[in-house]
């Protein structure tokens, strides 16, 4: 059972009632509660008649009154109050299928649960959604839903996702859009597959869905060296990256004129691969696709520069007093020139910063992987052992597993520190946090 009461928050509407840990929630106001979406929707009202079963199977009936919209304060054994839906697609570009064997099990787990899309912002394919599921989303007005689209050509989408459901589920996408459900979309662009003319058709098709499509990111495919027996794919070169940016920008300008929003955005990596300057902070509007690497570096730069400006204004004379005297930084090859440029800029304004930046080559996944979030502890150790790192090494937080102190290959920050012989400081991902790490 997944809807078992685990705890009740103190001073919440449910506290003080006869609801107890171990009870199983069955119905609210006569509606069967199958998962967290049912629970949140049907518990929204002020007056609730709740049916539960206790640990002996005896029915409990509870009536509660609370302010409309307030949470009942009940925590259940499972966050979703149901079994999580896993991804059953076999996408030709799936990064998890490109991992080597022997890594921790959680890295191979692929969810494809629309509830996690609404609650946590995960991207889903809609391939495991029934018509009834879609109708419930529409009835409950669940928005936004984040969808991995890739192509609006049913045949091509089926090929890219490794099954006919890829194409068939486009009907669900259109059904949601026409019903006014807000969609954020992602296109993983694979050269020679859904790039060029196919990308143009996909963008044009998404534009036809109107304002239901809130934002769309175009992200280049990531390829590791572990692609045995997988579909042959090519990485982006500078010419194709430049043409792709130009194509997406064309439609973004059209949307800007018609809707007041660009809607379509390229991932930072496409600009960098193309050798183009990153757009301005204003270009990214409210950064709707930040988690897809869209505008992440521009936001980082903007935050850093604002922190530098504020620091200069608040410092009467020299702003070098609080500078760390010596630092080393490990980052990915993609971010390296930007990090180096920010340090040079801070040195110009505040005095020389004694800091060496190391661009870590990704030997573990392959040299085509250049982002810092996929750097392993083993690669850092292999490339930095024996070097003069000074009294401290900074690494970005995105190298670590969320909420933990471990890198992708299970090397901990503490182990890095011990083997390199220097303290390792994990720095948050904002430009402000990076600035504070530099200036102590």
C-alpha cells in the first residue's frame, strides 16, 4: 500500500483528529484517492469527509474543516501515494544507456512519471499516459507539464524513442495543449536525425499549438564513449551548431513579435560549440529552461558581475583585503574560458587574484562530454595529483549527487581532499556563491 499515513504534522488540520499513523487513506468526499494528485485535488476544499482503514482493516470516518487550499498535514509512506512509473522507451540518444557498467544503481533508473513532471519539474515523454490519465490532468488543471518532444513527426518520434508509442503519444500532447494545459518542451537535437528541416517542422508544429506551449529548449545530444550496440549518432560540429542557433533564433524572433516572448531557446552548449557569444541576460526572459542548460552560464556571469559591482561600491579603497590569497578551481572544459574570464575581470577591478583554473578532461565518459556536472572524482585525481593547488581547491556543487557529498564515480569530496592533500570546498552554482568563495 502506498497511501499509508506515516506521520501527521503538529498543529495541522489533521492533528488532533482520530487519524493515526498506519491508517490507509481511501476516500475524500466520496472520491477514491489513488495517488498524490487525487489527494491534492480532493483535499483542497474547506469541508472534508475522509474515509480511512485502520491497521485492522476497520473503517474510520473523519470530518474536518480547514481553510480552503490548506494542506491537511498528513505525510504518507510514498510521496506519490502510488508506484512510480518508469520509462519504457529505448531512445536512441538516452544518456543512461551510455553509462558504463558497475556504477551505483540509482544512475540507471529512468522515471517517466507525469506526476513528477508537475510536482518536481521532471521531463516526461507521455508514452505511458492513457486517455484517462490525460483527461484527469485536464480535469484537475495540472500545469505546467514538462514534455520531451524531440519531433512532431510520428514516424520519426517513434524511431527516436524505440517504439510506436512515441508517435501515438503526440495525440496526448495535442489534447493537453488544446485543453489549455501549459507545456514546457524539450528537443534533444541529434545531427542528421531531427536536426535541420526536421527541427524546423517541429518548431513550426509547436508554434501552431499556440500559447499552451510556454517554452521550448533545443539541446544538443550528449554522447559518451560507451555506445556499444547503440544507434550511430554524430556530435554537433561548429557549423551545424551555428546553423541550429540561427534557425531557432529566427522563430524566437517571430514569437517575440507575436507573443512578447521568444518561447524557443538554445542550450548554452550550442552557442559555445558554434563559437558564438552568449546572448544577454535580457534574452532569457525569466529563464524558463534553466534546468536544461539554457542560460545557465549567462545567469552565472550576471550574478557574478552584479556581486563584483556591489562589492566595489561597498569598499572604500582597495577590495583586495578579503581576497583568498591562493586558490585552485576544477571545472569542465566548457565552462573553463568563462570562469577564467570572470577571474580576470575581478582581478582588473580588485587586484590580482592568485587563482589557477583547471579544465578537467572527461576521460571517464569520453572527451565529447565537456560539462562540469559529469566530471568524476577519478578524473580530478588523475589530472590534479602532484600539482601545486595551494591551500584550497574549489569544485562546483553540480559535480556532486544532489543532497550528498559524492561524485558520479562514488568518490567523495572528503576523499578528494585526502588524496590531493588540500581542503576541497564545494561551491554553490550561483555566481554570487562563486564570488563569495573567491573573496572569502
